[in-house]
C-alpha cells in the first residue's frame, strides 16, 4: 500500500510517500523560514499563499524521487489540524482533490498524532502502551498512549508551551527567527548555574505545564542585568545572552524531565516517547536518557529530521489508519483546534 502524505499546518510544506512494504520511499520538505524572518514570526497569510505555490511541485518531486506516478498511489493523507486554518485548507483541498480525481480514499490526519507516531518510522520503534511527551510549537502535553487512536491527555499546557517559551525568550534576547533553535545553540556555550529561574508547577501535584511565569522571570533578569552599574554592552552582552539562554534552557528541561518522571510512575509504563520540535533539543535528550537509567525505562526519539513538521509522519499515520480500514470520507476538512482525545482507535 502506497500513501502520499501532505503536511501544511504552519510554515513548512512537507510531502512524503510511504510504502507499507518498503517504508519511506520519498521525502520532500520546503521551509518558509526566510519568508517569515522579516516579521519575527509566522505570518499566516504568507504561509498559506506559499503552500499554494509549493505543494503541487513538491508532490511531483516526491513521485519522481520514489519512481512512481500518481496512479500508483493507494491513498492520500493530509494534515487536517490543528494548525493555521488557511494553511490547513491548502493541504486538505489539494489532498481531497487528488483523491477525487484518482478515485482514492483520503485520510485526515491529526498533526499531533503524526508527531506522536514519528518515532515508529525508525527501525528501533516503541511498542504500545507508552507515555508520550509531545512538545511542538504551541503544544506541551503528556499523553497516555494505549494504542493508535486511544489517547488520554495526562497533562497539558495552561498558557505558553515549551516551544513558545523558547521562541519568545529568544525574541526578548534579540536572537532573530526562528529563535528557539538559536537559543539552544547559544545555551551550549553558557553557564547554566548563573541564574536560577523557576521550575513552573513542580511545587504542586499534577502533570500540567505553564511556562509564562518563566518567560516573565527571564525578562526581569534581563532588564536587571543590562541596567546594572558598570554593564558594558560591547563586552558583557554576548556572555550574558549565553548564560541566560543556558539557565533558561536548564529550567525548561528540568521541568519537562521531572514531569515525565511523574508520568512514568503514575502509569507504571516502561516506555517513554518524546516527539515534536523541542524533542530535537540535545540537552533534553541527554537528561531523558539519564532518566532511563534512573527509572529502568527506555526512551524513544524521532530522527532529528522528523522532530519538526514533515510529510513523512503524515504519510505514515495515514497509512496506519488506512490499513486498519478507517472510514474514509473525501470531504475537505480543517480543524484549527482539535483534541487528540477526539480521535478514534484504529
């Protein structure tokens, strides 16, 4: 079974083709970073317009890469949500239109389920059930994953998610866009013990996340340091930025790791999956691997190229659902907000 996957939820156009017998046979990705950099963040209308330009050419490139034609496809999967409504409508319109023209089933895929299943693209893949830490964009959540489609959210973000906190803190420090990645790289060269930032909601029970207070603490520290007597921007700013980045990252990672530890003890599971853009963070990977030894569990991460938005995870999730004979309804749909718990078990 050969499935085309279309990902257009935000600022990356991802197209991939997954063969249930041979695995991933094509993977194309176009990033809009340069388009949005001048605005310091994603401009939704520009994102939608660029998806219109890039989606069909990338589908053609993916077919060439796989050595197939559209007539060889058995189904088309597309991201139906959550995400930017205009961007989602581009992918769903193209996906459904192709399905109608080729008389194929189209499968709507939940963007976060795509991330959650991305580690299954690897040869060494986790088995159900497991706990998943999903940290992608505006989402930070812990999920009890009993089976594909059988999800219970154990903890969710109450305000800023981890990825948002990274990006907003980077913007505060003047690091440009996309700031989260730049901040993480600078953190490698900073002193993570110089500033003691709060670990939000660790002093209370539960698995929810809240990072807006941490972001505020960073802002107050930044203003205090640059206003100190004797502060010299020419000589002091570079190291100050690195030390704040390292201390901030340490607070985020420490919070995520301890929440994962609570979730593993609460469920009794021995498998932890980490997915989403923040799962690429090297410090988070290191600290969670240390948790493996402490709790005698095993952690799984997606390959770095599948941490951020991509078509491969959508093609894979669509293939899994089509193999389970999920009901197919070729209607153009887009859900800017869509809870994982609304999905049906395959």
